[in-house]
């Protein structure tokens, strides 16, 4: 399946290095190799391979190479200085694509030795807007299996579940332990399992700490690790120019909707969350505008599921419903009070309509039209 970002990455490669980041097994290597097929003399090198590692250190690719793909390079000591020297001294024809997941993104954020030398591209799971067959079956399949290519494209649900079992095991046993030395393996595993059952609910560190029998600070660190590894992401309240009465509790969602344990309503909300995050990432990566996915909640329990923030301004509010087309009282309240464009997004909806300024949209149509 051709990824939407392929021509965008190729365009940026002609100008600077490209860093391609994203969750484990989201398709970064496959995308990199698909891009390589458009070049006459490309080289793919993985730092985990001893033979490739020697070529990387010695810079032993042929002078005719026009695309150099470096995977897992962040495991190399002083990799940023290596890239800086490589980029500053390379021949004009050589284009450089660096791929990696959590470590690459984390290290990218520290220091500025590569400033001005690369573009970032974030690869997220498949979404409705990226899949050619946009129909209710596709939407149901994404809710059931999530958007990771191997799980989504599996021959059966059983095969999808088998992939996920190995994926989660690899995350815990390899990625998490490689990212940070964890003393209590069972505690971090239990934390992840509990989060799978609390998607879309207010995140309470103290409650999780009691259930896992660790300190709230330990739970907070675990969640930071899950975020850094692209397992979960937090949606925090939007507060700029909004009354101070708004509560600050965050909600968590999974990059892989297939990991969510809950009813169809919870899975649908998670699918919308990752679709919106992917949309906002694209705006930030390709238009250069800062973005954020937020929510609204007051002490009086008035709540809106999502707020899209672009250039620090709320551009749209969304309330997510599985089947209820009746305008949410909270959505009506915030729309009338702050005049932020509002949408009630419904999965099972017969007719789209406008209701006193608020749009009631069919999820299939709305998600299928999101910019990527």
C-alpha cells in the first residue's frame, strides 16, 4: 500500500536530510525502500547489522550513490556529529534519509547540532483518509484491528491478534527495557494493561499507583516512556483564553486502536483521536504551523472530547458519538460561549445536517476527508 507521504518525503530529500520517525512497525522501513525504488543507486544500511555498521562508520558506499538510507543510526555513539559531518561534506547528488522510532525522536529534540539540516516527517498508522476503499467496512476494520499495516492487512482477525501479541511483547521486553532500565518488569506491564481499559477516561496517577502498588511518580515515568515509544499519547485540556475553571486532567489514547479494550464507543473514540493527531502532525510537518490536540472539561463536568489547535488557536471542537445524533449539551454550551466551530461526529448517522451553527457529520465522510 503506497503511503501518502512518499512524494512529500522525496521532495524534501532534494533539499535537506529527512528524519522519518514513528511507532515501531508502522511501516518506516517499507516506506524508505519504496522511495529508494525511484533512485538509480540507493543504499540501505541498518546500524543493527554488523556488516552495515562497518560500512556506516567507514562511509564505504560508492560515490555514485544518490540515496543513502540509514536505519537505527541513533544507536551509534555521537550519531548527530556523524550526520552533521556527513551532510556538510557530502557530494551534491547524495540525498540522506534517516529512519528510527522513539530514540531518534527523543535525541532529535536535544541539542541543535543538526539545526537547519533536516526536515522531520512523522509516519503514523493508516487512517481512513489514506485507504482507497473508504466505506463502513473499512471503518469497522480500523476500529477492530487498528491502523498498523501488518495488523490491518492480515488475512483474519486471528492473524491480526497474533501480530499484536508479539508486538506488545516486543515493546515491553525490548523497546521499553532498551529505552530505560526498569527494575519492576511486572509493574510496567500491569500499567500498560490497565491503560488499555481506561482509554478516554481522566488519567489519575494516584489511582493507577494504588492498583499497581507503586508510587505516583513511578506511574508518571512509565507513562512518559509509553509516550516516548509511541505507544500512547495524552490529550490535555485547552486553556488559553478559556475560563480558569477548566480541570487539568488529561486523557490517554493508543496509537494502535487494536490495543484498546472496551466497547465500540471507546474504540471509535480512539480511532478518531489517532486520526486527528495524524492530521495535525501533517499540518505541522508540511505547513510549518504548530498544532496540538486538546480537550475541554469544566469542574461542572461539561466536556468536549477534542479541540484542534493550530497556531495556538482553537479551530474546531469535536464531540464523538457512536450513534446519537442529538447535539451534546456540552458542545452547545462551549459553542455558544466561545464561538469555536463545532462538529458532532457520529459513526452511525443517516443524514448530515447543521443545527444552529453546529455541524452533525457522518464519521466516514469527515475522517475520509482529513488532510494527511
